[in-house]
C-alpha cells in the first residue's frame, strides 16, 4: 500500500473528525446549558431580518464564478496583447479576480442583509 492510497482515507478521516468533534461538543454544551435551566431560545438567531443562507450562497457563488471567468478572459487578453508566456499568468490572474469577486460578494451580502 503506497502513500498515495493512504492519503485519501486520511484526508476524509480528518474532515470527518473535525465535523464530529464540532457537532458533538456543541450538542454537549447545549445539553449542559439546558440542564442548568437556561432557556432554549438562546440557541436561535437573534436577527430575524437576516437574509436566507441560500440567497447568500448563490450570490457569493455567482460572483465567484464571474470573477473566475473574468480572470480567464483577462489572462487571455494579457497573453495576446503583451505576448506574456509565463506559466504563472493564468493562475495568478484567476486567483486575483476570484478573490476580488469574493470581496465584492461579501460587500453585496452586507448590503443584502441591511435591506
């Protein structure tokens, strides 16, 4: 069994372990608070005017994908106009515009939640 075969179960095991610890610890904390007499309403979100999570997810995903598309287009334009043949051009421009897209999506989400 080579290390490449062992890598996948280790990665999935680590992800499962993190989620298991997070949810089991949260459940134990909540049970302890309820046993001590705390009201269960403290676990609910205090903001009723918050935007639904699916709207926030779709908005951020759409802006991210538009940023990636703009990055590919911008890298092609730079390659054709300036004759740049560096292998770092495409990943660099794509990550730059994707990050910019995520920043714009964050700002748009804040504006969405204010309405």
